């Protein structure tokens, strides 16, 4: 997923992106402190295009919304 943050920075150059190590199965996305996605709740990764769209909307003055779609495939190693 890390490489996809490059696309987020390209779409929203002013975005400040922070990551931290949490539970092994977690991938939580917060925008302005509001959770927009939780892998712990959905058991899948978010559709990254939706994440980018929401961040871009918030950067233009919108409010954070919840990511509804998930990635269509997930590779387990």
C-alpha cells in the first residue's frame, strides 16, 4: 500500500500523510482526525481511488465521508 501514497500526494500535494505500526491486521484511514476506513471492521483494504477522492474533496473544503468500496483482490503472503 505504501507506493499508493505517492498517488495521493500527486493528487493532493498539500496532504500530510502519517503512518504508524499498529495491530498486524489493521489498516485504518483517518482524515482530519475522522476515521473514513477501518480494515479491522471490513477485513479488506479500501478502494484507494475512493481514499484519494475523499482526501481531495476535504482539501477543497468538503467534509470527510466514509470509504464504501474495498479492493477487489487481496494478496496474502
